[in-house]
C-alpha cells in the first residue's frame, strides 16, 4: 500500500512537471513571438531593428527603381531576368507579410492595420504573375494585369515605406483624435445653423427671402 501511494505521488509529480515544462515552453515561444513582432514593427526597439528597417527601406526603394526601368524602351532588365527578379521580390514581400501575421499578437487586429493591408496588396502581384505568366511582353502595355504590374506595383511598394515614418504615424493619430470629437462639433454646428435659420425664417419678411 505504501508503494502504491508512493507511485501515485510520483506520477502526480511527473504530470505536474510535464505541465510546468509545457507551460514554460509556450510562454517562451510567446515571448519570442512578441520580440519578433517588436523587431519588425518598432525600429526603435533595438539597434538590430533599426538596421533592419534601414536595409528594408533601401531594398524597397531599389525594387521600385527596378520595376520603373522596365517601362523604358531600352531596359537592361527584361524577359526572363526581369521575371526572376520580380518573382523573387514578390516572394520576399509575401514571406515578410506571412511572418508578420504569424508574429502578430492579435490576428484579427492585423487586418485592420493600414500598413498590414498595404503589405498584403504589395504581395498580391505574385498571384497576378502566376496567372498571366511570369515573363512580361516588352513594349506598350498589352492588358490590365500588365498595366498593374508595371504601374501599380511601384506605388504599392513605395507605400510600404510609410511604416517607417514616425511623423506620419503622429498625423494619423491626430486625425483619429479629431474624428472622435467631430460628431460633437457637427452637432453643435447643425444646432447653430438650424436655430438661426428658424429665427431668420420667423422674423425676416418674406419679400427679403428669395428662396
């Protein structure tokens, strides 16, 4: 009987140890995800994050230039070489977007962030290339997907750099705060306009009111 009780205590201790170990592993993975999210989303969180943000900005501007030179007549990047370069760029942007989604603390809020929406749209050209063919024809724009890949893609890629502008974040926050007070201001303005309109309508002779 003593041995059975001792074995039960031992099994309970092992189960508790397994639970604590799995809890610590989940907690550690959660902490790593949070660190990865701060690394990607907050350039000021560490020196490595600042370096990564600078490298990404340079890379994004380079990709914009690569796509723009393909619209010229004598582009050094065309045909299969352009297809390989553009597909690699779109794949990297898609991988970045998926990694951000995996590291995001709240996956629902992820789709309401305008910067994440820009990242999603910036990675969609990969699907368009796969649908119409990775090698684009040279010369004038032949179709709507061709126009999107040559004209809209540089704009979407350039919009990705907005994430790094801290002052732009402040402007968005200022607009958000102003939008909260806007209904009250519109209500007051409507009350003033309606009140004085009724006073003018009651006091002013009809001959002085043309409409």
